[in-house]
C-alpha cells in the first residue's frame, strides 16, 4: 500500500531568530509609517465610546481585517471571538487534516509585508534548511503563526466573547449585545464585520435522514468527536471531500474496526478547477463580472466539486479496513438493537456511528444573533435567476441562490428598499461572500486582498460620514510653515 510522505517532526528552533524577525517587522512598519495615525473622530454616546469597527471572529480572516484597518489608521476597533485564545478558527478544534492543503509559499494574511509571511516566521524560527524540507504546513504550526501575527501587530482581540444580538440604534449606529462569562453588555459601533468562517451565516448541514437519529449515533465533521470511543466500532462517513477523508482517517488511526465512506458520485472528482485558474486577474476581476458570469463560474465549480487532497485520500486507503463505496446514495437509516441499519442505493450496511462530512448551509435564520435582520437581507435568489441553458449544471443551484447579494465592501443589502437601512454597515467577510466577491474572504491565497477591499470601503464610509468634522478641521488648522520673515516685498522696477 502507498504510504504518505511525512512532514518534518519538530525542527530545532534557532536561538534569537524570532527576535530578529520581530525587529525587522517593527522596522518595516516604521519605514512605511504604519500603522497610520488615528484620524477618525471619536464619538461618545450614553457614557461609552462608540467603536468604529467591531469584528466578529478572531481567526485568520478577522485578524487580517483588523490588521488592515490598523494600517489605515482605524484604531478604535475590537475583535471578539467566542473561543479561548489559541483556539480561534478550525485549526486546532475540528480540522483533522495533518497539514494545510494550500502551498506553503502563499503570502496569505501578511497584508503585503514580506516580514509577516509564514515563510519569514518559519525560517526565523527554524532556519532555511527546515523551510526547504517542509512539504506542507502542519495545521498546529499554522495556528502558532496566526497567534504570532496577533501578538506582533498588537491586534485588539477579546476572547471568550460572543455576539448575541444586533439592533439599530440612533444616529445610524449599531447596538450589539455581546456575552462574556455569561454576562451580557451592549456595545455601540459604526461598522460590524462578520469574519465567522465556513459556517458564518448558518451552520453545519446534516442530511435529514441522519439528523432524525438519536444524537449519540452521529456527529457532523465540524463537531467535537470522541474518536477514542470509536475504537473497535464500525464507522460510516458520508461525503467525499477533504473533511470526509480527514475524519475517516482519524477514526481508522484511533482503532475503528471498520470505516465505510458513502459517496454519491460515480467517481471522486480529480481536478481542483477554481484553484487551477487562480491569478491576480481572478482575485481582482471576479468582483467586476456581470451577474450571469459570476453565477456561471461558481455553478461550474460547484458542479465539478473540489477533490479531496491526494495525501488525505491515501491516509485513508492505506488501511485495509477502509472501504470506499462510489455511486452509493444514502436512503434510510434505522436503529436496531443498538446498532444502525443503513439502506443505500447499493444495498444495506451495518454501523455503530455516522460522521456527516456534508458541509455547511448559509441559513441566517438558524443564528439567533442575526434574528433582528436575517429576513431583511437580500439574497442572490431574490433578484437573479439564471437561464438554465447557460449554466453548466443545467439548473438553479440552491446554494448559490441562498448566497447573500453583497455590495462593494462586502456589505449586506436590503431585500426591499428601506426595510433595514443599517444593513449597509454589516459586512459579510466569510465564505458565503464568494458569489459576490470571489474567493477572497475565507481561504489563504487571497485573504489579504479581500481584507484590503473591505477595509478601503469602511475607511471611505467613515470619512464621508464625518465630512463635516473633517471640513471643520481643515478650516481650523493653523500650523504655519512660513513665519513671514523669509522674504522682503520688493517694489516693481520703474520703466525708463
């Protein structure tokens, strides 16, 4: 059986390497005069300072948005994350791959500074030889790097704090209810950024046939799973993507007696289509496409699907007790004598536990913190219906139709004009933004470009809204550069 290529295990750290890099980062920022000086006029209301921006989510996307706003001088901001420090995002919670799938050379969330790249951090810490030997980035190492970014840039993250509600307030402000240690407080802000990941506008999708089972019989791939408890048991994984392979492999490695993967397709997808055409043109040009072309690109990508990584697939197939079942649709499940009887399009299968690696649904109605505006958000399906003949799938994609129809700065738009004016101050910087803006709000390759696009729009909005204050500052500015003694007013020469 083919075996996987192992990543380097614990390379030795270089004494003082990280200190030298951090000095370089500080120098780079100093030479570029970054972060920019604070320029947004302070607002106070009801005894509290109004935040210019609140960011929900302290993972990669939230950190990148925060750092970019700081570069532009928007310092009155805060990032809330519900997880403890060091556990933001999926990397050390429910991601079960050994390494990232993205190439190690991508600039990622460096915000345009070479000294903030993963490569700079890794080489400073472990050396150039270790970098050369690295094949893919271990996910735990990536989490350490994100923690370093947060620290070196002094990003204002508050952990174990979650968003509980959003409402309109006077003067065009947003009134947020946030919960910390069981205690709720109100925070006023001008802009809200939802950097909440794959499940950012909904949650895990579990097929109804699985969701009807007793809760002890199944889990979604994004949930905590006690894999040690699955030792010696029969496990079924539904799905064929990366998370399906990672969860199947983890169950096998933890001693599951048998793992069966149920895959609806007749074959596994082989080609990662969208990544294959990645370019600066796609990153910056997708947002400018006509609606029909945006839909066409994404419809084709969804129809083709993304293949699971080869190392992840080999990680499963190297086990003799792993079984791939292609062209095998899930039909019905019954609980009999404490076990599961699973009916598929190819026959019946017995199991003890099911893992649904079935992705996420963008359904804002599932999120109580969005209850104040979820039904007011305009979706693509509310205003656009593609011609089936022009679409690769030949039909209407429910996933695309349910995507939020976002404005230039990733801001939500109203389903009906005037129904919820404050939506223009709420920015969707997570995976469901893909149809409107392309793949710039959730994946490593273009996260800095996406954050910059959002930050520029927020900066523009803040300045335009405060234009009267800035004009007053213009009028009152009186620091003289000339003292009046630098010249003498000479008479004109007399004509002869």
